[in-house]
C-alpha cells in the first residue's frame, strides 16, 4: 500500500537564510508523519499568485498534504481555506495539522442533494 503523498511549500523571502534548514524540517516532518514527499515548492515575494500556483501543483500531483515551516509562509499568517479544502496542511513549527474536511460528495463522488 503506497504512502500518502505530500508537497513541501515555503517562501524564500520568509525563510531567508534559514531556507535550507526549513527544507530539511519539511522533509523530516513529512517522513515522520508517514508522507511520501513528492517535491518542495519554493516561491518568493515576486512570485505572482503563489497560492494559485501551489493549488495547481497540489491538483496536478494529487497529493494528500502540504507541509510548510509555519503559517508565516501564507498571506496574513493564515492557512487559506481553499488549500484546506483539497489537502491537509501541516505546519512544522508549531506542529499543527489543518485537516481537510471530507464531505459526503467527496466520499461518494456525487453531491448530497442527488
């Protein structure tokens, strides 16, 4: 049975000189929690629409989770609901898991109203 998969995510402008350490922490946390880390996505302050681009990566790879150093890597230091709707979001420090909500539509492939 394959491991659930994840992508790492960080912003280089937030990590600064600690970027390599943050990448190591992402890999370590993903492995400890049982995720197959497929890749780490690194954006900067000049990246246009970073959350949209991250969402595209998540959708294309079909991963189960996003692992990030902290909520500081998201705008307004909040995990976007749009991301939580498609994948668990795991922060390294403090270690938290923002679990996606599986709806009955997700589980059955059709809407509740059907």
